[in-house]
């Protein structure tokens, strides 16, 4: 999907990239009963915290 320079765009369809992301989110939720984006954020925060803690101890 090209990146237009604007704030809000309305399409009469769901762009393929967003359709795939939504399908992945649904599949993850069906398997885990957790939000995929929330789980990804939690993992990123955990990794950043572990990196911070390891530097703090050095």
C-alpha cells in the first residue's frame, strides 16, 4: 500500500496488508484468547526491560 501524505483516507475496500494483519490478529486470538498486538507490545516491553536491567548491572 503506498503511503499517501494525508491524515484520513477512505477506501471502498480493505487494503490487502490490513486484511492480512486482521486475519493474523483473529487467528492469534482464536488460538490464545489474547490480543496479538497486546502480546507483541508486552514482549517488546519485556525485552527492553531485560536489556535495561542487564546494562544497569554492568
